[in-house]
């Protein structure tokens, strides 16, 4: 399982290992559904933390309103059940898509806690266009080269 894993430059010195960040960067180039990144850029605007939405449910209402405006402009109608369904799917898409890609390609799953994920919406159609992993914590299998490192939680099998 070590195929495709390169040693992390500077590991063992004072640099922080970038195991998960490197995994996210590799997987990002393999797909075009949403931009994937490790961390939210300093000073960046438009990023929504998953935990923030859960803490302030009115954020979901604003998102549904943005979608309703777009749907009405495009199709002349925006039923409440439609906006609710899309927003629920898109919110759950963020951790689900990220976990599936990273597990399938890297055999690593990042922390999927809402506090550890953020996303940015596209315009004018307000769907997740970018996903950010905010924590270096991840789960991996025992034969992963990063098993035993500070941010890895080793699980016995798939």
C-alpha cells in the first residue's frame, strides 16, 4: 500500500508532516466536481464552516433563499421541497464526497467533524464549488506510511 506515497520533505525535522494535505492535493487533481484544498486561505471570503451552519440554522434558510432565487430565474419556480432537498444533499455532499475520494484513492479518511470542514458556494447556482479540510487529523490503515504519526488514527481494517 505504500505505492504512490512519497516521503515528506523535512519530516523528522521541525517541519510539520503534511500527510493529509498531500493526500488532498493529489486527489484534487483526479476530479473536477469541486475544488479540494487543505485549509481555508487567510483572509478568504465566501467560505462557510459546516459547524457554523449547524450552530446557526438560519444559514441554511439563507442558502435556500439563494437557491430559490436562482431556480426562479432559471425555471420560473422554486418549490420549498426542492430547495430543501438540494440544500440537504449539497450539505451532506461535502463530507461524503471528500471521505469517499480520499478513502478510495489514498486509503485515508480525514476528520469529518463539522468543525473540520468548510465549503464555498459557486455563483450564480449556489452549490458547493470548493471544499476545505481544516484539520490534519485522519484515519488510516496499519500499513499506511503515516500510521503512528501524531495526526493519524489507525483503524484495523476497511
